[in-house]
C-alpha cells in the first residue's frame, strides 16, 4: 500500500511539474496537441464537434455505395432503372447538406472571429523568418532584446544544458527559445526578411498558424495558460532546410520572465542558463515522492 502511495505521489509530481505541461508531437499521435491557450481549447472543441457530422456522413455514403454495388449489380439487375426524378430524395439531399453546413458555419465563424480579433496585448514580440531561422524582437522594454533562434545541434546540447531529449527533442529544440510569461496576452508580429521567401509561424498547442511574408506584417495573438516548453515549426515550404526551422516557446512565471528579460538585454547566454536552472527546480508546494518502506 505504501509503495502504491509513493508511486501515485510520483505520478502527481510528474503531472504537476511545470515542464509536464509542455507539448510537442508524439509518435503515432492521432489527435491534436493538448490545448494550452483559450483559442486552442476552442479549436479542439470544434474539431471534436465536426466529427459528429463527418463520421455519420462518411458511414452513410459507405452504406449507400455498398447497397448500390450489391443491389444494382448487373447480375441481379440486368435491366437498369430509368427513374430520373424523385421529389423526396431531391428535397432530402438539398435540405440535409444546408442544415449540416449551417451547424458547422456558426461555430466556425465564431472561432475565426475570436482568432482574428486581437484583445489588448500585455506585450508584443516581432518574429522575423529567414532561411532557415527565426529572429525575435521584444518591444516596449527599457532595453532592447533581440536574438536569433536556430535549430539546436546535438554537439551543442551539453554546453547549452539541454541534453535531455525528452524535454529538448531532436529537430525541435533550439538554442534560444522565445521566453514569455504565463497568463498574459502576447501579440506576435510575423514577417519575413525582404529578400527571403514565405515562411509560416505555427505553434499547435496555442492554436497559432500565420504566414510570414516578405514585406508584409501579419499579426496574431495567444495567451498561454500553462508554464512549460512548447514546440512548433515553420509550416510553409521554404527551401531545402524547411524541416530544420523549429519554433520553441518557453512559458514561465511573470517574475521569472522579468528577471530573464532584464538580464537578456546585456547577457543573453547567462540569462538562459539562469532560467533553465530555475526551471529545473521544483516549485514550492510540489509533491515530491520519497522511498517509503512497508
């Protein structure tokens, strides 16, 4: 019993740890990533909602195809029917799709409106894409903070303190993550370098995906609800290293964010080392499992 309690405590510690809320692609994943923003909650609800229409319609079409193939095959129906009109069927296949589209359109328009209507932002970050990396600029601070974010190479993992591939996945981890505070509305200005190609800024856990177009400034927003590391990628085919252009966002408490931002203005590597070290420490009040004897 005591061992079972210890195991349960360990699981609680695992799920309550800040990094445990982070999300990334999983092997054989069939569903969307777990939502970490209000918009993503709506997207996931809408995805499940549409399945209540998609699955029955798909099954109905399958049944009709089987019935037609069996009942009206040439061997049992040598003389095909010449019926050309059926009022009831005409009404059904006209009205039914209209009703289905109506029930899909209303929540769809609501979701699009919520995505495109930007609330008052607590902070603004500009994300500029080039082949094949991201540059982030923090606006409104006392000291400017801007840096490039590249794919983390395996040879650099030890120096960066990012050797754990469960937390810093292969081909998704970066050298410098975008660091943002939890429960704050973040406005992201997205563009690409003037002489570059089209890219796309995508963060699935936040429900964000928007093109980065040279010479054009697009904007989007999100409000991260949970601390942790979140991963996305460029989602517009942009050249030979398109698959090596990840996006990583580290969501931290407001106090940790302010500390990082102040230090990053003058010492970016030191700011990241201090932030990673603080992220590895358990939060106050976190349940820690211990060995318990019978």
